[in-house]
C-alpha cells in the first residue's frame, strides 16, 4: 500500500483512546507484520499490521510500539522503535525513517532505534503488573503461519512468567469499529477513487473484451492515483456471476450476459468495497432488469436498516426476509416454502447465501465481534444479491455506508446504481 499522508493527530487520538482502556500498571506492545516469503529468494511487499498503523501511521517493517501510561519515567510512556538507517539498507531497500520523520508521522516524541527495545521493554515491564499483547482475533481468521506477534508472546511468557497477561485485540476491536472523522474522510477518498475506476469501466465494457482487460482498466485508474485493489477483484461474466469469490478473471465478456464487478480501491491503508452488475451489451434484458431492480429494492431497504443497536446478524436475518419476498415475486419461491422454512434453513438460501453487511476500515472485513452492536461512527457495507443458477446469472449490489446519529450516509452515493443510470453511462463512449 502506497503511503498517503494522514495527520498525526489521528494517531495521537487513537493512542489516547486506547490508553484509557488499559488497566493500571500496564504495558502494551504492538509489532509490525513480517515480510512474507514467496519462492526462492522472493518476498511479498510489506503489508503493515493494521493495529500498529492505527496507532502510529508508520508503514515500515520491524516497527514496535510500546505504551505504558503509568511508567515512572514520562519519556517511557509512549515509545516508538524503528530500524536504524544505514548505507547498506539505503542501497538495497531504499529510504528508512529517521527518528525525526517517525516522530512527525506518529506524533510520538520519543523514537528509538529497534536495538534499544529489549532494554527499554525490560525496564518498563518490571514496573508493571499487566502486559497487553496483540493477536489476530478476527473470528474468521486462520492462524496457519506464526506471526511476529506470536513469537513475541512466546518470548514474553518465557522472560516474564509471573506477570498478568491481557488481550489487546478486544480493545482494538472496540476502538476501530467507531471511525473518527479523519478515518471517514480517508474511506471517502477510497470510495471516490473506486467510483472513478467504475465509471471508466462502464465506458470501456462491450462484448468481446476479456475480464482481464476490465481488471486492467480498474488497475490503471487505481494505481495512477496511489491506490490499489482493496481485495482480489471479482470480475465475473455470465454464469460466473453465481460464484461468490470468483477470481479467475480471464473469460470473454459475451453479448447478452451480465458482468458482476466486486472491485474497490484501497487508498492510504483505508479500504472501500463496491459491487455492481453490468449488462455487457449496454442494456439489460427484461428478466435481468427485473432481478436487478429486486436486488436494488432490497439494497435500499438494507441501507435504511443500518441503525444503532442492531448486530450484523440482525441485518442478515432482515435481508433474508426481504430477498425471500422478492424471490416470491420473481417466481423463484412459493409462499408455502416460506411458511415451512426453519431458522437454520431459510427457503431463500439457494438464491442468497451470504451476509449482507460487514464493517470496513483499515481492513476490508474490519475487526469486530459478531455480538457487537452498531454504533454511530461505524462504516459498513450493504451487499444483497440474488443468484439464479438455473437461469445462468446473478445480481449483487454493494456500497460502503457510514452510520450516523441522524441516519445513514452512503459514501458511494455518487456512483451510479440505478439500472437506467448504468445503461446511460455505458452508452457514453
């Protein structure tokens, strides 16, 4: 992810919010993500740990943040550790942050070299009773690779076996769910870039182009504005509309078919999420538009349903009920099937089988717990769909939406979604 400047006030505010939640006499440590290997001597690009970025704004690898609000020495209450630049790193890897630059980005006055961490950590920790350590507690994560955090946890438990250990993740989930205005502005910028990519593709798409070429159009628009794909793009034509996480993206776009685009930009570490379904020929068939408008009505209802106090599970249940009613009108379900359904096996499941909302921010599926209730400041997606395998197509629509005390603010309201708008945009070459 290319760096896009954000004010240090954002990261200062985030740290202030976190330290208020720590127990007395506590130290918290957050580590950068590892750089993951590929094959031979290859490595992936560095993707910063989202929690560390949230608190510091630093992209650089091997960075460590130490927070100890009750430390005896005021200079040790907030310390950032970064790699020390040298001539070898400058030649082979490029620029590394100076202490002054790291302080300017993060708003942390005390910046030290990474080699100073062991001594500082021991000195501070010996004053404390609680050690807060970080792990990935996203409920759908698979911990198949040992992380830098996991290695550090093992190190701490060996060296400080008598301290009380606390989980940092639940606190970070609470904090990150509610977005500050700084963050909303960053997500809005990602949404705006997504819109530019989408409008470019609408004018490009026609029968005979390849899904790969459509992906390239998005990439061109995103990358030239310092963005990138927020997640692996889904560009699915024809019956592939019905594959939820299709990522082959190499088939020709055929006349008369639909092209489902689940593609969005990430910009400056903040993500957006968009889905649209386009007619490859520039005009929906009667049946395609019938299904499209049914999904659009559900979409409108679900945006209005984003209110404080609900959980994402509540939203899914409501959406299944809305989609089921539309499926009856579309001739896909009968009322008798709805009467005989069970909560664990809703009749609509063959036509709508995924959730309708997830939080979004530094991660596309941002951290939360399923029992958390929506609050003002949450940013969520709304993504209903109807998938009709037997008819060879599916429709999904999705926007990124902010929940406020006075209702919902659709951050993608300027991106066309009405069927007539889509057709009109595609005819403007």
